[in-house]
């Protein structure tokens, strides 16, 4: 139990740091926190297979990952091409990026910062620790709830930067509260899906691939929507 609480403490510290430090420190902090979490898990006795990082499941996980990433790309391109769904990509945070900044976000910040830390933490270390102690259902429920709460801070500016969110929830204090609640619930449900991918494949690769594809393709589509439409 002590190691689980230590892992949660490391994750809480990482959350505070990544939301308040300079942007150039985001990836180093995420990589360091992910490494610390893996070390804690190994010291607690978890195997590489329990963490979803074993060799035996890597090939199957890679096949799943390629299919999932490809499906996300197709869905995003279709949504971008249809005027009715294109508004969802109207996000000032991405539209203001240069081409170089976009590439950095999509190819470095997302995979080696956001996805690496969040998947190692929520579908790797915390899920494995709780699954060993309380079983799969509790591990999925609690880790997904924590994943939702993790997104409180970054979702606070959603209504002011995303046109669709602003139109749905409004831009006042009530709208911000509703959008944050929706983001927490939505990411918690996404966490359940990621956990199930982790369980069925035996590998962290599928949830990592899906998570990375959603975030990186989202940045690219938001950038394109802001520049071309």
C-alpha cells in the first residue's frame, strides 16, 4: 500500500509541475516522472508483463496499435472534411502554432510527454498495482477516475479556446465549470476504454497508440481547421 501511495504522490507532483512550469520543461518532467513510477513499480515487485511492457505481448500490442491509430486518422480526416463536425476542431491553442511548433507538439510533446507519462501511470503502474491488490474491476474504475481528475487543470481554458465548447457550455463561470466536469467525465470514460485495451492485449502499446493518435491528430486537424477554413 505504501508503494501505491508513493506512486500517487509522484503523479500528483508531476501534475502540479507540468501545469505551472515553462513549456520547454514539460517533456523532461514527464519522462522523469514516468521513469520514477516504473522504478517504484519494480521495487514493489511488479513484473514487466504486469506493467504491460513485457516482450511476449509486444508484437500483438503493436498490431493492435497500428489498426487503432489508422482508424483514428481516418475518422479525424472525415470529421475535418465535413462542415458540420469541422467546428469541433476550431481551437485557438492549435491554430496559433507555426508549422514547426505543430510538428513538435504532435511528434515530441504528445508521444514523449503526455502519452508516455499518462499511460505508464494510469494503465501501467497504478492499474497493475491496484489489480494485484483489488482485482481488475477496481483497478480500472479507480485508475480511470484518477485519469479524469488529472484533466481538471488543463480543461479550465477549454471554453475560451475551443469554439464548439464555448458554443455548447458558454464562456462564463458556469460554462467553465460545466466544461471541466464534462472533460473529467469524458476522460474518465476514455480511461476505461484504454484500460480494457490494456487488459485484452496484455500490452501498453494499444492504449498508447490510440491515445497518441487522438491527441496528435487532434492537434493537426485543429491547426488545419484554423489555417484553411
